[in-house]
């Protein structure tokens, strides 16, 4: 039975993705002038883990890139080279290439782009600055004379010496075949040496090949039961790691390490260590005791002396493992090595063959092995505990839950309504039960909603990189400040917030922050600052993008508006002017760059935000900077609203849109040119939106305008007064889409179900204002 | 949608399909019973602004917002008072749930393809494009309607054009 590597792919993808993210974070954190050795080490470790994993799973393109990356990083952490901004840039680019490669592999493709070669050669160029003797090679040169040239050509694949032990009499030869024939077949894979005598009962062969263990097993599978076969990495020629065929099912260990002959130890090369996943740990122990009990049966092939291993230690270690969290083990393992300053023991479970070439190796140093096993177990336990505390659930399931809870809340409201007609005295129990039900279902609703909530840092975390890249491209100096990253909001909103925010931040750098000279001339620090701030305010989340740049230029905007023929009021307020930038095709940038200036951005930003029931505001002060405020509901599924009655129909008005409501007097209503209607509220003339007229409601109880209520709402075209018959109550309503079974209705953003089971439509004030204008 | 229609033509004519028949005024109509989700009484609807007259509004069907159409208004059969016998057939067509108001549900009938005769041209009153054919049941004429085609048609305005293309 061979190991099916594909089932571990996802683990590798997840892990490599995390490592890449860590690497990027650390790189951005890195201060080039005073590099922190810890950070450099951490970056190196991340790169190395990716390399290890990529090599293990056969993603050699990724392993190659990480290898050159690692080489340069190694020079840095050994302080042979001083990090430069150029290096960090190159590292980041390499990270991008790796991400692209990873994404391609995830889709089952291979990423081929000239970028790969570019980045690699750049990294190589940079690392050439270091003393050449210190440069390590990814795969140690294999000095074995037997290695066929073909294997050296395969630069991305390590040739491994495998030791194959089997009983000659277990082989079920076809007529005419013999051991020599078998050897010939194997020779197709690589170079075969016979270590045992030709007529020995127990045959020991050494196969140096680039092919994996699977290929060997397959070859043998033709002639014998793979269980009779023991395949291990030839310990005499490698810093070993072992795989026994019997153990491979249980996830003991996967991979053999680097090849090399005995002489290879004298050379510098990467030491490869091997740790099994969590289940393997127990097996190491079991194996350990088993080998101790069976005297002379098997023994540990040990590490070849502590000294040489410590030397190799500097070159780092490779870590391969299928189980998640291997990096933790790696970290522990590294610590162990340093602390113990001893050789590291690896198990070499040999078969009954007592005189393996490995016997020349020094006996194992058992204690560190055990401690490693013990630590490994701790880590495994910790990991298990961690994985117990969180589960991955598909968003659909959560949404279904949210829907069901919404139904429960509605059902409760319906029950409460039917019970309201009862006499409280005679039905105490019913009323008690109902109030309990209400409390519980509200709590349940809140709990379920919180499942979908994620901290906004999921979006914010990408911006250090965006700011750095954009600023570098424009030759500006910008720092980014993040505030309130823990603010939680709905997952769906988080995903949809990323693009608009990205746009706003890039805009701020491009148009807001000035060049360093200009900033100096204006008496500001040369380094501009962009601040991303998130906070909860009332029932909504407020996200702010603030820069301390030049601010919006009122004259320039007005001139541009004039040339584009955008209508503006006589004496436009600042707010009116700022709103101009949301017009489609409006850009005051002198030249179009690949960052901004095409004028398609801001209107898309606003549309995206509005699609999330959010609003966007601009505040700007010439010379002081610009602040863009995005206000979003906490979730897309629930809305705080006011129910209003118009005729026989009930509507829901989103609370976020309401500014005030007043009882109008007759003289507050007026008309312009006999048809356009206005309402004067606090000395201001507002367009009057009469729901009855906009929606052409033919209600029977036509009441006079002044008996109704004027609700002043904030629309994206300014304030407007909405005339309704009556304000009914404030609700938290579950938003249902009309479009699922019907279509979009203008002026309506959705529907909800009221306590009596009827449907009420949710008003979209922006669209209402538009509709109203058209109706006039 | 298209495939299904082709299937119908290709399918051996012996295979009988079941149809639900309902009345609208004096006429009797039949629709494919597999498109019917449930039958319920008429409830108060919430009107939708600026919708075509035959769209009565939307109702809450166990948490799902379902639009309700009045087939009599759609087929110009005149306005009939809603009474306790007024029935709503909830249809499941083109991945949507839609309710149609009818005067009453009469029967479930099994028909072979051969029993459905092509309908002659009706003139302009009703578009024959949505009519599969006619059949006779106890000397009564039943009009077989391709309900899915009717509901998803542009003139119903139920489905936005963009979405129609996807469907």
C-alpha cells in the first residue's frame, strides 16, 4: 500500500498559504536599517517550511523558488549581507510568485510565467554579493560515482539512495525471471547496487534514484507482496529519515531525506530531519521499545556524531510532514537541537539483517529522541486542543441557521400577537412562556449572528502591503496606521468591503499624499500617514480612511464639473463639491496611471457600499487631508427599521436613513411651479416624497397631508422629507430578498415578514428620491 | 427548459403525464403537475408598487416571499371577487416559487401526448405560444398551458431579462 499524497495536498496548501502570509507580514515589519535577527530567522523558517512542503509534495517549481529565496535569506540571517529595500521588494515579489504558484497547484495547474525566472535570477544576483563559499545548494551534490548523469540533470528532483531489503525466497518469479532481471527493471529507475551476496537469502540492494518510494514499491509489486519488502533510505549515505513500508499507512513518516554518500557528511549540505505526524509519535515510541526488547534484532542507526550535525544545523533543517502544525514541531525541534547540543537520533528500523551498511554509524543518542517525541506529543496535544475548539462549517449552513432563527423570531411575534387578545389574568402561564420564548429566541438570534462575524483585520491586513507597493511606485513616503482591527462585522460584508477600501487607500496615496518635497514645503512631515480606523457606532460599523495629504481641491473639482457639464447648485456647499468625485467618469488626475486616474473608481466604490446598505461620506480640508467615512450595517441579514403606515400598507424605513421626524403644519407644504412639492423643515426646503404618490397606492382612507408625519431622511442626493400616515414601531427585521422569486422593485430594497405574518417592504430612500424626481 | 421540451417531443407517446386542471371563469386549464408545489387558500397579499396589474403582490409562505399572480387578470377573463373557494396554486418553475390565483382546482388527469391536440390560432387575445394544445375531458375542453414558459416569459415581467438569459 502506498501513500496517497494527494489527500495531504489541502493541508499543504493551507499551511503554505499561512507561511506566505507570515512571511509577508514579517517582511513588511522588517526595518532595513536595523534588522531584527529574530524576524530574519522567522522569515527564513517560513520560507524553509514552504520549501520543505513543496519538495515533499512534488511541487518542484515552488521548491525551486523558495530555494533561491532561502539562499539569500540565509545570507541575511547570518549577517553576511545587509538587507536592503531592494531585497525586501524582491522577497515580496517572490512571495507573490509563490502565491500564484500555490493557487495554480490548487487548481491542479502549473503556474508558468516569466515572472518566476525573473524573480529567481534577481534573488540569485542579490545573493551573489555574499561570499560564495557560504552559499549552499538546495540539493547537496551527490558525490556518489554511481549516480547516473541523468539524475544530475533533474535539477529539481533529489536523488535518494534507498535501501531495499527483501527475502529472495519471497519473490514469486515468473518463469525465466530471476533476481538479475528484477535488478534490470529497477535499474530503469536508477542505479542499483547489490550490497549482499548474490546468493544470500536476504537480499539488500541499494537503489539511487530520483523516483519516489512508490515507484520502487510498484516495481516490486509485480513480483512480491509489498509487505515482504523493507524500503528505507540508505542511512549510510544520508542524514537519515526512514520510511518503512509497514508503517507508512499510519502516517509515521513520509519522506526520506537528502541523498549523498558517506562522504557527503564532510560536505556542507542541508540536514533533513523527519517527523511524523501526531499519530506517528506514539509509533516512534512503540518502535523504540520494540527494538530495545528484541535484542540484536534491530537497532537505531544514529546520527553520525553530534559535531557534524551541529555544523549542519546552521544550514537549517528540512521538515516534512503531512499533518498540519508541523511547523510547530519544527520550531520545537530546532529548539531541542540547540538546547541539547547533541546529535539527533533517528530511528532506523531495520529488518533482521544485522549488518546493514548503517552499522558504521554511531549508536543513537536516545534521550534527545525521546524528548523530541515527548515534545512532539505536547505539540500534538496542543494542536488537538486547538482543533477541538473550532470547526469549519460552510457558510450555507450558517445562513440556513440564521434563516431558521429568523423564522423562529417571526413565529414568536405571531404567537405574541394572537395572545395579545387574551386576558393576562387568566393566562399568566402563556404570557410567562411567551416572554421566555422571546428572550431565548433573541439570544439565539444574536448567538447565531455572531457566527458570521469576523474581525475587520481580515481586510485590514492586506493594506500594509498595498500602501508599501503603491507608495514605492509613486516615490512617496507613507506610513499606515490601523485602528480598531478587532471590530467585528458580517463575513459577507468583509469580503465585499475589500475592493472599495483598496480603491480608497490607493486613491489616498495617489491623490491625497503629496510628494516628499511638497510636504516639506507645506511644513508637514515628509512621511505621509494613512489611517484606517474601524469602530462600532450604534448598530453600525464605521470604517474611516483618513490621510494627511493635500485634501480635495475645490476649484479644480468645480472647473472639472463645469467642463463635464455636471449640474451644480448656485453656491455649492463643500459637501456638494466633494460628492462630485462620485460621478462616473469624473477624474481630475492630470495623467492616467495604473493606480488611478481613469475616473471609474469612485462611482463604483459608492455603488458597492450602497449595495451593502451602507453610506459613504467625504470630509476634506485643503492642506490638511481627506477623510472618507463608510458606514455599514453590522450584518446584511438584519436591519433596524421603523415601520411606517401609508394607507393600508406597512413599510419599513431603515433606521440609519432617518434623521428626524416631525408633525407638519399645513404651511410647511408648498409647491414649485404648481407641481414640484417641497416641505420646509427647520428653515430648509426639502423635496417632499409622498409614498402614496410615488407608489401609486389607492388607499381608501385618504387623510390630509398635515395629519401625517414627515420623516426627514438622508439620501445620497441630499436630505428629503418623506410623508407617511403614521409611525408604527421600531423593529429589528430579517431582510428577505424580493429577487429570489420576483424581481427588483424600484424604491424597495427588500422585504421582511411582520409579526402578523404579512410581508412588509423595506424602503430604499435613495431610490425613492430618484423615483420622486422622475414622477415630477 | 429547452431540453425538457425536446424530451417531450422525443418521448414515446404512450407515456402518460399527469396534469392538474383548474378553472378560470368558464374555462378549464391544465398544467404539468410536476411544476406544482402546493395548493393553498388565498391570503391577504402585500401590494408591490408599480407592478403590472395581474401581479397581486407578495405573500409570506413559511418565510419565503412569494409573488402572487392573478391568471384571470392575465388572461383578460375579467375581475372576479375573491371568495373562500379562491385558490392559490404555488408553482415551482425555473428555480422560482410563484403563486397563481385561480377560481378552483378541479382534477388531476393523466394524458398521453397523443390526446393533446394542437391548438388553432386564437387571434390576438391570448398568445398561443404558451399553449401546448387542447384536450377533451368529458366533453369539456381543457386548455393545456406550458406554465413554465408562461411564467418566465418577458411579458410577465417576473424575471429580469438578464436573468432570463442565464436561465
